[in-house]
């Protein structure tokens, strides 16, 4: 992903998207509040950061994490549509 795209995404949007993902994952596993609490804790731990380079690095890491999850879920969906008959020995 182009760094300029990540730079344009606000920290608030990443926070909200991360909370939405935590809610989604929590519903699947039964621990919504624990996951949302971890997201809040991670963002609060860094909320006083003022170095633009560090902020950009943290935003890129958060963006990659969200993107990785979306990729994994897309792969699962594609696999379920194709079936699993090619995997058995």
C-alpha cells in the first residue's frame, strides 16, 4: 500500500475501524469487551506521541493489521466457495 494513502487516513478512523474489527472478532470468539479493551489500551498508550514519524509508523502497523485480517477472511471465504475436496489425501 502506498504510504501516502496510509498518511491520509486519520488516527481516529483507524481507531474506529480497529474497534469495529475487535467487535466482529469478539462476536465470533465470545470476548468482545476483552478485545475492545485491548484496542483502547494500545491507542491510549500512544495517545501522547507527538513525533510525526513514530505516529506514521504506528498508523502503518495498524493499517497492515487490519489489511491482513481482511485478506485472511477473504481467503477463507474463497476457500469455502470452492470447497475442500482438493485438500484430502
